[in-house]
DNA sequence: AGGTAATTCGAACGTTCGTTCGAATCTCAG
DNA sequence: CTGAGATTCGAACGAACGTTCGAATTACCT
């Protein structure tokens, strides 16, 4: 009963093919995709389990085989989305040494993922406060890690260029610039992430770098 | 029946004192205040009419004497909040001529009002997509006016300083920086709006002004 | 003090909510 | 083909939802 994890199911002597993700995981991923779409359109509270049932083509009761509550469903969507963006960022930062370039990579990575997964990223940013207790703290940890990475990049920039600006305000302003995009970005008008990342990067980096240097 | 407007009530031969706001308007304002608090905390969809009843100390049915639906209640809150901020902005811009100073006034006005009315401003920004049809279009008009003012200020700055940057991206990035504040501002850590407005203004204006000038 | 309109309320309406449960169906190794 | 576990479903649960209505109460003018 309930929703078994991949691990338990595999260990339950149902080990199959090998590398290929099992049926359970594939179906769960499909449901998460459809749910993301519905949450994006109607909001978490505004979306009903019956909406999710309709969107995913599975019966209302059938959904509960894959997760134990609506809240956990939102958690799974947010965790997967946030984990992926952090993981991709880390991979892309490895090749770069210059602090300014690192910040530009940070912005590009964020905007690219945002525009390629608009719905999931809107659900992540717009429904950031609805999770409670355990769900909330686990997600807060990822959020904090992402925030700390950005702080580190900016402190690095300050150090190597001898700059002086309030890191906290700068980081949070940058997040605001980037996350707000879900309220206005129109693919037909605003186009690809690369030019957007360059323009936002220009505004932010010039703003932060053309200030007075340390004594 | 329903909720009479101030105008109709006064014309109904109940003309009183004069300038003083009547009982009806005062009570309505109280309800709006309490509702703002609840919407801020639980979100529009997450807040029930019974929550609003409890918060305002009025019976569930009694609320409907002042507005005909939960949606109209949100509309009243958002319209009043947005109208006020636009009106205050216009008044403060009248005294200023320098384009850079005008942009700084814009930022200061936004942040001051935001921090002095955090709950209402969160409801305005976070529940921006829930209103439908007539409510939505009327609010969109105010939003558009506010947006156009900011565009005009930046175009003025570009003109007088001979700058070159994408206005649309700059305006929307600025809005992002400012509006995102509802997700992170902590009065004990981040203090008063004036230094915040100066720091955000520094980042944004330097970013936009230190670019290459026109040919 | 009396009377009329403004204001408030208890109780209920029909609907939809998230979740549960036991039975039906499907999948696949033996 | 068979049996056992994995998966799906129809039907129902009690609770909570937004809204309505007629009666009760209050406030104010004459």
C-alpha cells in the first residue's frame, strides 16, 4: 500500500533490465509533469486533486498510489526542480576561473533553466511558502545552498577587484531581477536566454563594479 | 440590498456632517485591513471567508453587506493599494527635474510604500494573476500606467545622458529587484527604506549609466 | 419616544475539497 | 497458463468551501 520508493521496490526482488528507470519512476515523472502544468496555471491552492486527475489521465484514487498527499506532490516538484538547477550550476562553474565570468555563468544558468522550464520554475518561485514543517526545511536547505553559492561568487568578485558594496542586498536584488521574469517574459518579444542574461548581467555587474573601490 | 456605494448612500438623503467619512466607509476600510492581513498570511485561495470573518470580528454573512464576493474584496484591496502608490509617486515627481533624481525618487517611493504596507504590497504582487475579467482589466490599467511612468523616466535618462540600453529589460529588472523584497526583507536586519533605496538605486543606475554612450 | 433605514446575524444551501478503502484489473516470472 | 504482486479504479467519507436569505438588532432623524 501507499507509495513505495524506488529502492524498496527494486530490493523487493523485482529487479529488472538495469540502468533503465522502472515503470513506477517513469509514471511518477509523467504525473509530476502534468501536475506542474496545473499548479503553474491555477496555483497550488487553486488546483484540486481532481484537476490533477484530469490532467494526468489517471483516476483520482490512482494518484495516491504515487504520493501520499497533495503537499508531498508539490514538494517533489520543487525539490527536483531546485536540485537540478543547483547541480547544473555546479557543473558549469567548474570550468571557469574569472570571478566576473562566474557571475555571468550564474545568471545564464538561472535564466536558461528558467525559460526552458517556465512552469516548474514558476511553481518553485510562486509557491515558495506553502510547504510546512519537514517539507519546508528540506527545501530551505537547497535554497540556502543556492543562495550561499551566489554570495561566494560576489565576495570573490569583491575581493579580486577590490570593490565595496553590500553583498546581501546585491545578491537578493539579483535574485529579484532573475526570478521576476516569470511575471513578464514573452517568448515572442523577449526571445532567448543568452541575450537576456547578457543584458541583465550588464546592468547588475556594471552596477556593482563601477562603485568606489576600497580605500 | 448588497453593498451600496458611498455616492448612493449620501444621495439617499442621508447626507451628514460633510468631509468626514461615513460609518460605512470606515467599517469597510477596517474589514479591508483585516482581510489584507489574512490574504498576506494564507494567500487568496488559501484564505476562507470564515478566516476573514474571524479576523475582522464580523459574522460570515455580515461581510457580504460590504462586498458581493471574495474576488471583489481582493480587487478592492489591490486597487486601493496600487492607486495610492501611483498617486504618491506623481506628487513626489512634480518637484524634481533631474532625470537621475527622478529615478531615485521612483525607487524610494516604491520601497517606502512597500515597507510601510508590507502586507498589502505582498497581496498586490503575489496575487497579481487571480482576478478575472472586469476586475483584471481595471487593475491592469493601473499597472500599465505605473509601468509607463517608469519607462518614461528611463527614456528621459537615456535621452539627456546619451545612453544606450534596452529600456524594457531595464524597467522589468528594476521592478524585479524592488518587488522581490517581499520574499526576504527582515526589518531587524535590513532596516529602513532609505538606505535600501540608495543601495538598489546605486546598483541599478550605475549599471544602466556606465554602459557605452550612443555613437 | 417612535419609526425607518442601515447594519448584523444564525442557519442553511448546494458544491467541491483532500483523502480512504476494498475490489477490479493488469503485468510478468515461473 | 497460473498465481502473486503491482497498479488502477468507482464510490464514498466527513469537512470545508463561497454564498444566500429572512429575521433580528442597531443607529439615527423627527
